[in-house]
C-alpha cells in the first residue's frame, strides 16, 4: 500500500511537471498536494511496517518528533491547499473572464509558498511546546505513530497552553479554510444554476419578440 501510494503521487507530480497542458493552477496545487501525501505516508508508514514485521515497536525521541512535525505540517498544509484549489475553481467558473489575471503564475506560487510556510511554522510551534513538557516515566505511546494527543497523554505536567493553541489553530487552519471551501463551491453551484436558467429565459424572450 505504501509503495502504491508513493508511486501514484510521484506519477501525478511527474505528469504535472512534464506535460505542458497540465501547467495550470489546478494541477499546480494538485502537484503540491501529491508531494504532501508522499511526505505524510513516508513519515508514518515505513516505521509502522517495520514494527509489524520485526516486532520492534521502539522509536527514538528524535524520530518521534520528526513524525509529529511532518504529521501536523502535512495535515494543516492539506487544508490550506484544498482551500486554494476551491478558490481556483470558484474564479474559473464564476469569474472566467478574469481567471488568467487573478490566478496567474505568481499568485499560485505565492499561495503555495504561504501554505508551506504556515504549515511549517504551525508544526514547529507544536513541536516546541511539546518539547518543553515534563514526561512521566511511562514512555509507551498508545498509538501506531507519534500523534499529538498520544504524546500529550504521556505528560505529567499541565499542557493547558497547548490546548489553547490547538483551539486557535483548529479555527484558523481548520474552520476558516473549510468555510472558504463551502463558500467557493456554494457560489459555483449557484453560478451553474443561474447559467442553466439564463439560456431558456433568453430564448423565451427572443421567441416573444419574434
């Protein structure tokens, strides 16, 4: 499954890079999404497969934090990329005459760069907060990888500040992009409904005039 996932995403990335017809904003964002998928599964699945095959379920402190960093970064980055893709479709369908002006190459690169930057900063912030926690003697994570909640379960100290950060980031990186996606596709559906109505209305007026 891991090899299949990686190969599929590598194929998508290669096609987008090599085929000129795919050099469009939508496929550009899809390429970024594929890269994030590769990073995500590579951070988790190889170690999980090693645990299931060898029975050695230990992981180093550094390895655990690398998993945590990449997991948070990819999840938050995916939400932002999906919002960018939804906005791209909104502009393409609802404002087609201005599409090439709004979604020009520099804008797409900027959106992707900001996505990677925000997701990296968000992930680094969590790793820094977790690294300052005091952990109990029990170092057994009740999960198949180093997920944030599983790591917090090992802490003996107060992590109220992390809970506050989690709520804030869930709103900013979770709910806001989700809201943008809903608004974008809501406008797309409304626009398509209006477009379907207009021709028959104009035809009726034309027949009346004749």
